[in-house]
């Protein structure tokens, strides 16, 4: 590829395949026959992208009886956790088209537990998220959390009460996935950095742009589509650490043509038609410049991750409001796209532990929150609206009007960590928060793409 500026560029996003993962649906034993036999109480079959809208609608009606929700991929149904045996609550869930499941902890109880963890156990190398499948807060500690730190973490979890939270150890170390190599590139005083393009968007002023990780945006201001090449895009907004991990990067050439599609290789593309909130149990795909294409499922929402600070040995970079998954990632995959096979943009790769050989936990910035905070719209402006996670807002024909009410949908029900737009000022962010000198790691995952730049960064340049 030439390093010369091309007057017009067409940018595309690279993505790929999915693995099914189901969860058992449990019906409440106290539902009466008139409720379960009624035709309008039959569970609806939904696409995963529509599940969060239905869950949000139900959450707004149940109050403290709501214990979270998840998507049963095998049955394509929404499972709703409810506290107590109130027949009216059961009826509400069933009439909405979901399956009720009796649990002990309300969502408000789990959120309160997460707040306690944040205030009492913000320790580098720890993370936690709400898992509606287990109806608990899932706490993870990486290999650096030992001795007094481990004791403090476990005692805090114990203080939350029985059955509220569980803690496990991870063999790896939580880190952001920035590296030096190929994909989208930048040069800093400390050396070269490499990240991955997430999704092409249109900025609020109509300029062509793309989303990537916030820790990439604070590491460097200007980005190129080739190693040591001339910059083609400049960071407009960046947030990291804090309420998210995302950057809005504008193409320097206003004539750049942005395509809202993903390139699977071998001439195959997937059209990205909307942005959607994640749902636990949802099948997802991740594309990154190091390891290529990998798949897995969403395992937690509203995740908080405490990365070890790169500038302060005793410091911590805390990021909130993330999506937790079991999809692998490695250095250089930061900012890459998380999406569904049917064309929904879900997240941007933030960080995690492990690699694509042994696996691990990986965290993603929700695309809906990034769009809302930056004021951008997905694609060339004719796709999903900024931050509107309801399927009805992006593809009304694909949504059952009886199942969702966009006016009543509360995005905070599925992604409670709202992003503060005031935090997205790159000038106020410490560029030293990331390690631009991180080494180059080449991926060897079984789904790794062999299409080079096309698959690595998701950025392709061409003359129309």
C-alpha cells in the first residue's frame, strides 16, 4: 500500500462468525393457568439485538421486583429475573413476551453491591460486572492480586452477604490491548503504537470519522493507515480512564467515503445496520488487527475494570460501564469492533486478561454510549442514531411493536453507566495513561484472518 495521501478513501470494517450459546429458561411455579395458557402470554422469539429493548421495557414496569434479564440463544427468548412471587409481576413479564424466572437478588441490590466494591475494593487488577444468569456480581482478580490485596477483596465480597457476589482468580493480567505493529498506527515520543479501527461513523458536524478505544486516543493525536505513513485522521474526542474507553477520530480528508460494513475476507462483507445494547447470553463477534476474527458471548454488563496505572506504580486507571465477554483478544486489538452476525454494532475492544491461546476475560466499550457521548451516528448517517439502542429506532420493521415501546425504554436498564460527555475532552486526558511502547504481539488464534491490513485494522483505502 502506498503511503501517499489518496484524495478519497473508502473505509470498511472487518468482522466474522459466531458460536451458539444457550441458557436454560426457568418458569415460575406460581404462575396460574390463565396466565400461562393465554395466547398473548406465549414467549416471543426475538433476535438478540431486540432483546435489550424488551428487557428495558419490562424493567421500567417491575421496579424493585426486577432482577435483570438475559437472552436464551437456544430458544431465542428473553429470560427475566423477578424477586418474589407476585402473580401480577409474573403476568406482566409473560404478557410482554418474556419468560419469568424466580431469583433472590433484585437489580438494585446488585448495583448497590457494585458500588460497595468500587468504594472499598478498587484494587489494580480487579474487575466486576452484573451477571443476570447467576443473579450475582461476578468479581475477577488477575494474577497480581495477592496477599493483603486478595484479603481485602475477598473480605469486601463476603461483606455483601451470601449469594450476592462471587470472586474468582484469572491467570492473566488485566491490561489495555494497545501495541506496536500494523493496523491503525501512530507515533509518540515513546515510540510507535498500534490499535484497531472499530466502526465508521459520521460526526455531529457531518465529517467522516471512526470510533476506536479511548486509551488509543489519549496515547496519540494523529493516526495513519500504514506503519510510518502520513496521518490520515485526528482524534476529536477521547475518554480514558473514567466513564468509558472510546475515541472519536475524524478523517483529515472531508471527502473520505465511509462504508457501514464489515469485511469478512474472501470478498464477503456484512452490512452494519444499527447500534444496539449488549444482552447477557448474546452471541458476538470480535475483529482486531492482531488476532483477526473470534467469537463468543456476552457474560456481564456494567463492568468496572481497574487497570494498573502505567504512570504510577501505586495508581489505578478505573473504567466503568463496560461489557464483559469470553471472547479472546491480544495487544493491538484495542478499539476493534464487537458486533453480531446480523449486523448490529455492539462494542469497542478495551482490555482484559489472557490471550487467544489460553482464553480469558475481555471488556468492551458499549457503542451506544460512545455514540451518545460524542454525538456521532453510525456509518454515513443513514444507519443507527447517536446512542439510540432500541431496534425500533434503527429498523422499525424488524421490531415487534407489541414487544417494545421506544419512548418507554430506559437504556440504563441494560447499560446503567451513562457516559459524561464532559469527560470526552482529549486535552484534559493524560496521554501517559497508556503504554505506547507495548511490544508487538502477533495473533495465532484459530480464526485469525489472513487478509493482512484488510482484516487487521478494518481500514481499507481505495480510489472510487
